[in-house]
């Protein structure tokens, strides 16, 4: 297969953004790197078709979301921790309040987390999320509702945590 220089340009331009997207989906840097690498391998195989018919980045993100869900189906359980990515990190680290939200997001089941990431990070509609994950729109709304309720109960408000005095 002849290597298209446009593929190399795409990877050079968008790999960091795709890695960040993988981190948001998976919750840890190692799984994010694996998701990104596998998605780019699959994109390379389909490059000539994807380049002509659709946006390569959205295609790659769809692959990553589907890979993330299929990994969940194989493992069924995971243990997430709040570990910062190894190496140089140029993004601003979350504040303590934001860390609590990220930790709560990591504690959600994979499908709920994927739905919330696709809805609020990728700003996809329920119909688009349904297509990406291969589930019904009702299931998308159900996972979003359950995930938001868990986030609300997991993230405490500063005044509620202190309790009332006397």
C-alpha cells in the first residue's frame, strides 16, 4: 500500500487532540494511547475511502468510541484511578473542584461515561451518539440521565460537605 502523505499530515496535526479525546473516554493515559493507536491503524487501512467520503477526524473519534465500548464489553469491570499522565503535560491541570468531577466521571460505568463524553465534550446529539455507540436513542437518554444523577450525588457541594453549625 502506498503511503499517502496526507495521512501523515493528518496524524501529525491531530494525534494530540485524539490522544486527549482517548483520555477523556478511558480515564487513563495508557488506555488512551492504545485507543488512539488502534484507531489510527484502522483509519490508515480505510484512508482512501474515508478521505474521499467523510471527515477523517470524526471517523477516527467514532472508531475510538466504539473500541472503548467493545473493550468494556470484553472486560466488564475496570479499576480507574486518578493518575496524571506520564511525561510532559502542556494542558492546564484541573483544579481541586474539577478533579472531584473527573474522579466522579471515572467512577461511572463505561457506557454512561461514553454517553456523557460524547454529549458534553463532543457535543453530539442523541441520534449521533446512538449511531456511534450502536444503541437506541432511549438508551442514550437513559445512560445520560443515570450518569448525571451519579455525578450529582458524587460531587458534593462545599456548603453541604461542612454541614450546619450547631
